C-alpha cells in the first residue's frame, strides 16, 4: 500500500517556476539547466519527492518494492508517520526580511549546510547495485551527513568525502567489552565522525508483506535474483516467516552499555529509536551526545504513533542539554520545518532517497536531497524565518482532533 502525498493545486509554468527559484536562492545545481532540458531529462520530471516513488516502483521487482515500502504488522505507525504532519499548522510571520535564507546548522562539532541527514537503510542492493556506496557517494557530493550500517563502503570512507556516521543495529558488536573496543577501533580508524547506536531492532519484526512474499532476507544484501522465463524467483532458502518465538543467546544492550561505549571513544554517540521523554533523560544521564526520535520507519514495533508526535516530549526531557533529531515520514520541506519548530535540530530521511536511488541511482539520490533542501528554503522564506535560529515553537500550532481535515 502506498501513501503518496501529491500536491494538486496551482501548477506554474515550469520555465517561470525555475526562474523564480533561481532568483530567490541562487543557481542550485539542478536549476542550471534550461527548462526545455527539464522536459526531456527524466531525472528532472518529478517535481516532488513522492513523484519519484512510482518511478522507483516501475523499476523494482515487486518483492523489492514491498520491502522498501512496508511497515510491521498492521502498518498503523506507517500511516501515522505520514498523516500526523497534517495536524500541525504553520503560523507564518509577516514583514520579515527574508532576502537571504540560511539553512546551515552546527551539529556535533560539524558545520552542515542544511539540517537534512541520510538515515541508515538496510537492503539497498535490492534497490540498486552497490546501493550503499552509491548512496554514500551521493551524500558526499551534496555534503550531507550520511549514516551507514553497511560494511562494504571502505573506499567511500577512505575518500574522506563528506561526514559519515556508523550505525550499530543489533548490539552484536556490544556483546562484551572486547568486541565493543574492537568495533570502536574499527570505526575510528575508518574515519567515521560518529556512532549511531540504534535501540529498537533487537528482534526482527513481523513485516507481513515480506512474509507473504516469502522474501529471502539474504537477497536484501546480495540483490534480487533474476526471475526465470515464467517470471518465478528461486525458492527462498530462509524466507521471512512467522511463528518463531523471539529469543537471543546473549543479553541485549542496556543503558550501562551506553555508558561503557561513551568511555571508550571521543566520537559523538547518538542514540536512535527513542519515543518517550524518560528515555531522552536517561540518554543525557548516560552520556549520549544526541538522540534521534525514531520508530525505525514504522518497521519495528507497530502502534507506537508518529515520531513527530513523540518529538515534543523528548525535546522537553533533554532540556537543551544535547541535540534532538527525528526521522519518520518526512516527504516535504514543510514537514521538516514543523519538526524544527517542535525542537528538532535536524531531521533524517530514508525512503525519500531510496526512491531516488531505485529510480536513477546516484543522480536520483542527489536530486531528492536537492528538492528537500530547496523546499525547506522556500518554506522558511514564506514563513518569515530566514535562518534556523529564527524557528521556534511559536511557528506552529497543533490542530485539535475534532478540527482535523479529512
């Protein structure tokens, strides 16, 4: 099931729209082309992030598309991640000088040109060959901070192009102090600029589309196999399945694990997967450099609500002591603006750049980043906030449930 969010209001002449954007914000890379070329270049046809989705779907095997799009169980949180933004209303400011828009942000000792990070996403080889490296190179080209959970991007890391964080997902690296030290030594030697410690994937969820499709999880790393003349895939040796009682042979990480990790490295350690204020406070107490409010793209525990709903209580709990980031459902510049108004320092995206990756490879990822960056700049200008420091809680209000537009 897709949840596109297309805009169908006023359609401006393409040439006029491009000229206005160029006049407002300078010549962004994709604006340097003539409007006539835009009509011929498939990369320039999509005018929003979600218009990359059907292009990606057409290129992907149906099983790969379901793997990209699905959530867990009822997919309630998947829907919530998208629809919750509709309950947040922007309150634009009038007569503010917005002739210059500044998106730059200081984050963990790094100066980023805009507050949009690329989230980790497993299984990129299902969407594009060597997908982890391709996405990493796109992030480097756009000078975006990239969070990876892939082990095959050594050359990209060694190139030193663009800041990279390394994500820890299952906790296997933290089985004991020795394995933790080995992990820290490896990421430090590879030039990573931070560690993203993900807390919400100690078990694999029931993703029912993948289970019904009998998706072989190894295909997510090796790439989808070719179908035969009858359109059949090879029989999966270890398909995604239900009925397997959850257990692990070793204890999973705890808050004490975070404290131990913090003592082993000077790299920023960011905790990802928080959805409640109490855990935000514990993250501060145990030495986290920052937190990411996340429900894992609605692919782990279902019925946890939208991340944008959980964001304010986490922001309140950390009380400005460490930065709060957020991911989940970001498809528009207005989504990003709302999160910044609710206290996020930056946002992370995954599915949007995966649409671009599947449709066009590296240029598609770069184009999606550029569209989101430009939308955010436009929205800031229209809302009367020329720089990120001007964005605060007064910029939005929360619509009462009874007043929701359906």
